[in-house]
C-alpha cells in the first residue's frame, strides 16, 4: 500500500486544505458579512476582479508548487457553506430575487460558448477560464458597451483546467460551476471596461432545449431549480430588468454568493499518471443529483 502524504495549508481568505495522494480532507473559512448599504458599482466590479486575482493570500501555496509535489493529477474544489437562517425574515420571493439580480447585472444575455482558455489567477492560487460567447439574445443591454445578436464577447468564469509541471490541475467552485463549449446559457454579467470583458455571476443556467439547468450545487427555490421552463424564466428576467430604472441599473449586496457559514476548499492529487492528453476538458458529470 502506498503511503499517503497530506500537506495542509490554511489560507485566511481562501480556507484551503491541500491534500496529496488518494484521499481528501477539508478546511473552512468564513464568508464576509454583507454590508447594510447597497455597494457602489465600482466596488462590485472590484469584487468581480477576484476571478482574475485569486485568493489574495501571499502565504498560500501556489498551484504550480502543488502540481510539482503531486504524484498524479490534482483537483481543487471550493464547497458551499450551510445556509444562513434569519429569524423573522420575510418569505423568499423568486421574482424579487430575480429583480435584484437583474438590476445587479451590467448585461443579461443568452449565448453559446465557443472556444475556451483556462489561466492561472494572478496569485496562482486558483484557475479561471475565458469563454468566447456568441450572443443569441440580449435580455438586458449594456449601456457602456452595447451588445447585439451575433456579437462575440469574452466571459470569464472561475474554475477551469490546466497542465502544470506535467500534472493536470482542475479547479471548480461548487457555487459557480464551469461553462462548457458548445452549450447555451442564460448569463448575468458584470462588465469590466478596462478589460473589455465580462465576468459571469454565480446565477447561471444552461439551457437544455426548453428546460433550465442550474450551474450550482446550492439549493434554490423551486421556481429557480433545474427543470423549469427556460422561456418563462427568460421572460421573467426580462421583465425584472425592465424595472431597473436604466440600462446600467444598480446593484444589490446579493450580486454574488450570499453571506453564510464556512465553506470549504479541498485539493486532491489522485496518484495516477496523466499520460499524453492533447487537451484538458472539464469533468463530464457537472450536475450531481441533490
């Protein structure tokens, strides 16, 4: 039996537990508490930039270093914390939720993903993927950079796969699972003018014919869960976006993950050779039953 070496690195901001060999463990971190006031748009754009920046912990181990020490390919996963229950809170209203998300977004589109390119974050603690998206429908436009049907835009999303030091490294955030080439999506987008690119919000749906499929393992309200009618949801989002008081609109503090209890990130090296693979593809099983 091969000996398994476990190296744990606790990151204050990322809560990363790094595990080598054939099994995994986890560590936890606290999500930041929501602010009582509505954040400024520039603040929200800065939050979206974390997709490119990474965890921001200077003491954390970089993925290149982890891959160099691993005996097989490596997988890093960010889990989802327990939901927060607020005493005497008003009942959840799906249409109110959609209205907030719609007004949060700089643009909302339906499109098909083409080419993809995964890259290391600036601090090399995680991976993000630039997705070329062909716009098929503009549900809510962007006043800073008008969108039209047929346009191609770059949409960044956290997670992806790279070959580092001879190992395949796959990174996935369970609350915002990766896009797949050739698939159609309903996307809520944040625009970063300096990059000329968009960042996809956590709330994203793959369109399977006339049905929606959520790209999160988080439990959602029944009306927002997978299997609901795609056309109806798109029309509800369009109507919600029409009440935002302008194309650019405002943002709520719910634009990304809601504050909650600890979530975990585990990184696993499976102890098997990766061989000579011409390309790295995300796992096929992206939608586990819940």
